[in-house]
C-alpha cells in the first residue's frame, strides 16, 4: 500500500513536470497575442502597467513575507496565521497542536511508567503484562505525535496560503485606494476627481 | 532564431494544490508508514513531506521560477512562466511584477534578434516588450530598415518604415531625422509640397530649433510665399476665413515673413470691418478692428481713428433719437459708443446733454402744471410767466398754445369788443375788411353812394364764454349783404355763421 501510494504520487508529479509542448515561434512572437491589436492598445496597456508599477512600492511596504510566516508557524503553530489576521485558524492550529501534544505526552508518561514497572517486575505474568501495556501506550504516543506532526505540517502549508491571500488582498486594497482616491499625484501634476 | 526559444522545456503541470488532495495523499502515506513501523525508523520521510508541501503550496513559486529563468537568461521559458502566472495568479502585485519582467524578457529577445539581424522577429518582440526602452529598439530597427530600403531604391518600403517610426514611436530620437528625410523625399521626388509642409509643421512643433528643422526651413520659404499669395487671392474674392486660416498657419512657422503675414491678416480684418460698417453692424466692425490691431499693432493709430468715427456714428444716431425725445434709444446708442471706445468723451457729453434735456422737460412739465392751476384761478399774468419759463426749458407746442390762449384771455378780460374787432381786422392780414371793401366798390358801380347803406362792424356778445359775434350789413335797393361771424376770443378763431360769410372768407 505504501509503495503503491508513493509510486502514484511520483508518477503524477513526474508526468506533469515532464509534459512537453511543441514550440511555435510564430505563436510565441505574435504581437497580438495579448489582445493588443494596434498601437493604441499597446499604449493603453503600457500606461496601465506604469500606473500599477507605481503602486508596487506601496505594496512592498505592507506585504508580508511567506518565509517569515512559515518560520513563525513552524515555531509556534498558528503564529503565522495570527500575523495575517486569520485568528480563527490560528486558534484552531494552536489549540489542536497543544491538545495532541498533551495527549501524546500523557501516553508517553504512561508508557514510561509501565516500562519502569516492567523493568521492576520479577514475575513472568507481570513482566508480560507491563511490557504489553508499555508497548500499547508507546504506540498511542506515536500515533498522537504523528497526528501532531500532521497538524503542524498542515499548519505550515496553510500559512503559505494565508500569507498569499493576505498579500493578494493587500494589493487589491492598495489598487482600490489609489484609483478611488479623490486626489492623485500623476506625472503631469495633481489630479483631482469630483 | 527558433533556437533562441528552444529552451522552453515544459509547461506548468496541473499538480493538485488544494490542501484536501495533499492532505489525503499524505494521510495515506503516513498511515501506511505508521502501520508498517516505518515512521520512527525513517525520520527523513517527514522532511520529504514538508518539502513537497512547501514546494506545491506556494503560488509564488511559479513567479519565482520565471524570475529564476530570467536571471539565467532563459527568456523564452521565463515568458512562458510569467504568462502562466499572469493568467492564473491571484496576487495583482506579483502579476504586475511578472508583467514587467515579461516585458524585459521580450526586450532581451528583441536584442538577441537584432544581434542576429532577424529584423522581423526583433520587431515582433519589440512590440511584445511594449516599453519605452523597447520602443527605442523598435525605432532603431525601423530606421535601419527605412535607410536600407531607401538605399536600395525601395521608396514605398522606406516610406512604410519611416511612417512606422512616426506613428508608433512619435517621440523617438529619430523623429526629426525621419521627418527631415520625408520632407526631402516629398519635395525632391514626390513633388508633394503639402505633405512636405505637414511634415515641416510637425518637425517645428515638436522640435523647434532642431538642426533638421533649421535645415528644412529654407526649403519651405517659396512654398510659404505661394501660400501667402493664394491667401491674398482668397481674401480678394471674399473668402476671408480661408485666407485667415492660411495666414495664421503661416504666421506660426518661421518660414514666412511674419511682419508681412501679420499686416495681411490686419488688412483682411479691416476689410471685414468696413463691410460690417457698410451693413451698419457697428459692433461687428469694432470687433474686426480690434482683431486688426491685435494682428498688427502698427495699425493702431489708423484703426483708432476709424473706431472714433464709428463711435461718432453711434452718437449721431443717438442724437437723432434725442431730437425725437426717444431717450431710451438715444441712451442705447450713446452707450454703444462706449463699447467701441471706453469713456469716449463725445459719448459722455452726449449723455450729459440728454440728461439735461430730460431734466428740463421734467421741470417744464412741473411749471406747466403750476401754470395750469393759476390759469384755472384766472391768475393769467402769473400763469403766463410760468408758461414762458416752461417754453424756455422745453419749447413744446402745447406750452406755446397755452401762452397764446392766456394772452388772448388777458386781452379779452381787458376789452373784449375791441379785442374781437382786432381779431376781425387781423384775420389773414385784414382779408375780411379788404373783401367787404371790394364788395362795396362793386356796388358803387351799380348804385349811387346814397343808395348804399353800410352798417359798419358791429361786435355783439354771443352764446358761450369769450365768444362774440361780428356783423357787417350792406344794403342796396335791390341787394342785401348780411355778414355774420362768431369770434372765439380764447383762441382767436373765426367761424362764419352764414353762407355769404363763408364765401367771403374763401
């Protein structure tokens, strides 16, 4: 089962990564491929791009780093989500992680207790009984550690999306604020909208 | 050139990015691993899973791949990555950055194409780059192709590329040279002077004083002289607007004698002003005169004199209305003079004079009202004085008549019979007496003097106030003449009271 799943994953990834396409230079260099039929279309697009380029600095000042948020969430699950303002997710990740680690710690403690009993036991029945208990508790510990790891992994994965969503919203806000602002500083002077 | 782009190795795959898919896949792996006891023995599995997660979770990765390819100068692959990201990316800022880098990538490809002298591909990539710097490259390519075509004698192809520079990159550094080249072609080969003039105008408007503009200027001098002559012809035939359009255009550019052009413009405006004067449209004339002065200030003195004349015409017209006591229209015309010459002294004097007349009339009316009251009270001497004062202020027929009436009444009061006799005697310079004497003279021919009885004038009181009857009877043995008139002392009127008296008066 493990092998089959792993091979399936590799095949899916490999197939998509190695997908080839015939290169068509005419299509690639078609000046109208972005919908610019003439010089006016190109100029309109260029002006729009220049306008947006001006907003990039504003965006950079407030955008959040994905790496930093990944680091935060890796350190304390949910921290990155808190940074992006996604408090519900932050609470869930942090809470779930604490509960799972707490449970695994509880089982680990029980496993160690039973293991000590097993070491201290002198009778065959007690030795077998405590050994089984210690092993069972240890397996539960592993399961909960695994689940905690899974939650931690998903938390790290999620913070990337949260940060990107935050940054996308930020750009939208910057863009809207700029275009809806009644007073604008343009290359030709100050523009006031009524 | 296709080799430039052969570095495109793959398109972005459709790796499932949704957390549910990933989570499920990882859960299966993890569950299998835990069940088989693989997990504790293989800690690197966790690292692998984390790496896969991060590699696929981040939307930015595609953008970063594009950036990386751009840095590695794999521009075609970078463009593919950027295109894909721009199409699907959610972050507008990253999309904008991707668009900027895509533009830079196309520019690099255009540069490569130029190095390989693959001009058409360079043009296509230059257009796709769609930036200021790419425009510079495009302009260079167009100019090079235009130069090559012209050198090879391919005139229309050369023109095509020159037009492309002017249409697509109008602010290119090659624009003056290309305009100069087009002017040269239009004048020397095509013989299209209008096209040359249009290009020169563009050259001067965009680059005044540029070396190419200075070089082209002398070529257009003879053309401008012809245009000025044509404008003169138009003006002479009444097409003033067309003539002015040409002259104003000529005045803007340094190829024509500006002084001459401005003088011509001024002359045309003056001609239009004179036409307006002939049509009695003085305000329009004034407007044209002002335009004439602004076009050629040296004409100020002549035009000012003419303006004074026009303003004088308004005052004369106002005076005509004043003579008719139409103060409203008189004032309107006096003020029109101010429209032409502000604070025109003659108009001020005329208005002052009009106001005096108005005041006098008002005062005369007041005096007449007072005089009328005195007249009713039979205070004729005082009434007469006031009426005479009123006449001094406003020589109105009504007042003159009143004065005459009062004088009559005063005479009538003093001695009505004598006054009535005098009226009869004075009537049409003694007409009645003369004709009665004629009648008597005729009768003396037929009758002896003792046969004719003459009653002489008899003045008697008649019915009605200040009315008397004048009677004159001539009797002969066979004929009788009874003349009878009624005399109104108030107005000195004489009314015949029988046919014979009426006949005598005719």
